[in-house]
């Protein structure tokens, strides 16, 4: 009889323990499921926000590209091509300077453009641009009154638009663009001090507007690439 009683008690305890474990397991599973469900529910909203931001950025880029395409047509292809040749040569020179000591070049340009060296390096890597190309993009952006991002300018160039065409489309005087980029290349090379001021460029699309000499040059009909139009080479202006 005692053995039977002990057996019954053991069976009851085992059943009670199994029931308790089942409840704990159910609660854990429910919590995990609820958490997973909550995570899944939040993802669509994040994805939608990201998609919206990407769409807005693409629309802005397309608008700027069309404006530049239209505006650049007012400058002859020959003049744009001449500027392009000089700008690309300067970019390659800067790339050559960066090959043996990239850290020095990044530090100089970062100081010149009001950034940290780490931020400029990260931007370069993100855009897949060379130091020379990034320098040109920042020089144009700093002088343009159009609110345009460095990424947009680099993307346009990487998609086949020349720097001469881009600069003309921004309403910048190409002679001064060439001179300004040359001045910034001296900063990158360590031949000029990085002072946080970018070489000034005039033009109807420039932040500083048209100078008197620049207006006179425009009235003359043709723009001389590489010549100083209303500004001495290397003249700086606060951003």
C-alpha cells in the first residue's frame, strides 16, 4: 500500500512539474514572438523612410543636373574642354602628391575646407573619388551659391560630365575656376598654407558675384582659360 501511495505521489509531482515547465516555456515563447513581431513591424517604417530620403536626394540631384546641363550650353564647348584639360591635369598632380603621403594631403585639404581629416577621408572613400577630384568638387561647392552637395558634383563627374561643363553650369567663370583649383593644389602640395579659406571664383552663379573686371571680360565675348579675370591667382575668400 505504501509503495502504491509513494508511486501516486511521484506521478502527481512529475505532472505538476511538467505543467509548470510548460507554462514557463509558453511565456518565453510568447515574449520572444512578441519581441520578434515588434521588430518586424518597425522595419517597414524604417525602410519607407530610407526609401523616401533616397527618392528626395535623387530628385534633387536630377534637378541640379538638368540645370547645369542647360546653363553650361551658354559657354562654348571649346572653352569648356580647355578648362577640363587643365583641371584634370591639376587633379592628377594632386593625386601624385598624395601617393607617397596621403595623410599630409588629407590634413591640408581638411583644414582648407573646414573639416576634420577623418571626415574628409571618410567622404573620399564613400564617394570613391581621388584626392584631386574631391579637391575640385569642394572648391566649386565652396564658391557656388547653388546649394549643391559634394556628392552630387562627384557623381556628375563620375557619370561622364566634365569639370569644365559642371563649373560653367554652376555659373562660375572658367578662367577663375582653373586659377582657384591651381591655388588649392598648392595647398594640397604644401606649397601654400591651409588657412580655411577657399580661392575665390566670380561669376553670376558665385557667392561673391561678378567683379567689375569679370563683367568687362564677359562683355568682351570670350573667356580666356587660365587667365585671371578680376582676381589675382590664389586670392582667398572666407566661406
